C-alpha cells in the first residue's frame, strides 16, 4: 500500500510543501497508533480486572 505523502525521493529533493504534507501524515499516523495502543492496554487491564474478580 502506497502512502500518499511518503515519497521515495531523498529528503533534499523534496519541496517544503511535500515535507509538510509528509510530516502531517506521519503525525496523524503516530497519534492513531498511540490511541490504538492506549485502547488495547485499557482492554487488557479490564480483562485482567474481570478475571481476578471471578476467583
């Protein structure tokens, strides 16, 4: 899958506009992955709590 703002060009060949778009894309991707990680940790913690209360 090709990411729309990630280019194969060396960094020194990218225009400022291309670099800004790539940076925006990477920030959004990073925020998404952080949120996903937090949700998975929360789910795991809730499952652990439910499992320990059944003993």
